[in-house]
C-alpha cells in the first residue's frame, strides 16, 4: 500500500509547514488591522421588575 509510505509525503508536509511558519505567517501578521477594537467602558443595565397584570 503506497499510501502508508510516509517517505515522500512527510518531507513535503514538513517543508510546507516550515515555509508557512517562517515566510507567510510573519508577513500576514505584520498587516495592520483596518478596524482596531475600541476600548469601551462596560455599561451596566438597570433591571426593572416586570409587573404582571394578574398578580
């Protein structure tokens, strides 16, 4: 069964992950986000009890 022979495919997988990790990932992470998250203060909601008409 040639599918179970990891000889050619393992080296291809390692080379592709090294290429991705060393070349493409730093280039992708260096981009500046066009919409950075804003620091907002959390707002507290006021809970009002519901008045049921039958009680």
